[in-house]
């Protein structure tokens, strides 16, 4: 790719641009001076370039995809008009929160060991709420609103985000972009016990997306944990003889089940895709292994990487089960008894003859729950079409 080229900008074209060995610019044929800069790391930044009396002025307008094409084109038109009239001030760019945030990443944070964790947390929790604000218009109550929302389910994560936010606004003060930090004087949230932890939809999405940055065995293993709601040691110790891809089921034998009873897990579409991708002329029976003879281990380090990639903290892998159970019953409104059976609880809510009934009659209902849950996890918003039949299972 040449250092500078021209093309007709469309969403498909912008998405198709890949990083090169050196940074390069592409300008829109339909609006002179409106361009996109692609860095070696793949970051895409909208720019406006004005030439006046042999003098060039280039300003950064925002990042793609946070700023979509239509909004970037409109902002470029405004900036180019201002520059043509000699009224545009370069400092205007950093007066917007999201532009100052991007500048902070590049100039102050990128070299830090915690950069990925800081950026992911800010992108997940802070940018969506403040992206349209001017720095000078952000008030303490705006920050408190963000922290309080996180603290409802994750107080420790809220305190981390508050610390990162303070760090950002202190940098803005040091750069004379602000006179006073709006994050000053905000009290920390009270911490929680981990056994009460339920991930929010945004956190669940962040964790799920982060697994794709992790290769085998942990990436696929963590995704299957998310989709099935099963216990870590049961998924980690899964063997191919337990799995029937054609029948779309995984039958956990009683000697590996915590309640010492065999357990059938339906394989939803994404789980089936994961297992099909791993299946082949395997030389060993274990699905997840690095030695071919023992189940995978090293979860503490893998979980730490997952936290770093996702920006989500203060949670355990076991909390994925609680998150599934809570959302499936409270938000998706499935019957607790069906969800309980999927989780294969030691002290389930159904016993005796009803427990026998569960094994057969509830199996179809469990399939429906896991299929709907898979769609929920993969949906960016969690807004999905539920089955036409009454999913509450009267």
C-alpha cells in the first residue's frame, strides 16, 4: 500500500483496509481532504487535511469504528470549512473526551505493562458513556454514574475503572486540557464477596470476545465453559468417547460428575462448531490437553491473561455458571428447575420421581435453554428473538 492513495469511501472498503509495514493514508475521492490513517498496529484514525498557501494542516477527527463513516465525513466537512476560514484551532480536537482519551493511550499509556487492561476497561465502561462529551462539560456526577453502574455487580472492577479514570483526568489537567479533574473526591465502591459475582452482559461479551485472543487449549475451553455452564474440571477433563457430535450431546460419566450421576449436556451450534474444529485423527482421548496424557492445567495464568484481554476483573471461572443461571432464569425467564438440571447441581431442586422425569422430558427443554443462551452470548446487546412457544415451560 503506498504512503498515500485515494478511493471512494464505503463501510466495506474501510473495514477491508489492513495494516502494512509502515503507516499509510487513504483519502476519499468524494470529499477532498477527508482521509483515514492506518497505523502499523492496525489502528484506523479519521483525518482532515487542508492546504492553504503552501501550508498543510492535518487534524485527527476520531477513531474507526468508534466513529462511523457518516459521522466522520460530517465532522471532516465542518473541520475543513473552519480551516478554510482560518478559524480551526488544533486544540479543539483534544477538547472532546474521546480524542483526549486516544491521545492519552498513545502518549502516556501504551508503554505501560498494564496498557491492555487499562484500555479494555476504559473502552468497555467509560468511552460509551462519555464519547460525545467535551472535556470541560464532564462533571463529577457523570463519573459517579458510571462507577455506580459497575459497582452494582462488580465493586472491585468499579474501583479499578475509577482508578484508571482518575489517571486519565489527572493527565488532562497536567496537559492544561482541564483545570480540575472531575474524578476528584469520588469514594471507592464497597468490595464484594466473589461468591456473589454475576457478570453483566457487557462483561460477559468482553470475556467471550477476549477468548478469541487465546489459542488452544484455553480459548476453545473457555468458550465452551461460557456456552454450557458446566464445571471447569468437567470441561477440562472431557474426552472424545464422552462426546457424540452426530447426536449433539456430551454425556458426562458418573465417575467424573460431582454428584456421582451421569449427566447429558446438549451441544448448541457454537459448541458443536468448536468441537468439530478440534476433532480429527486424534492420537489421544482428551479434548483439552498439552501433554496428550493428562488434562490441561495452568488455569490461573490463563485466567490472568483473559482478565487482561477483556478488561474484566474480580471474577472466577466458576462465576460463569452463576452468570448463566441468573440470566437464564431472571432475564430469559426460563424455569429454574430446567436451568438447575443443566447445571447438574449436587442438591438440585427436583428429587425422587421428578428427578427421573427430568432425565427424559426435561432434555428437550434443556436443549432449548442452551440454544437460546448461545444466541444471547453471541448477541452484542443480548436482545434476541425467543422461541414462539412459551419458553417458561408451563
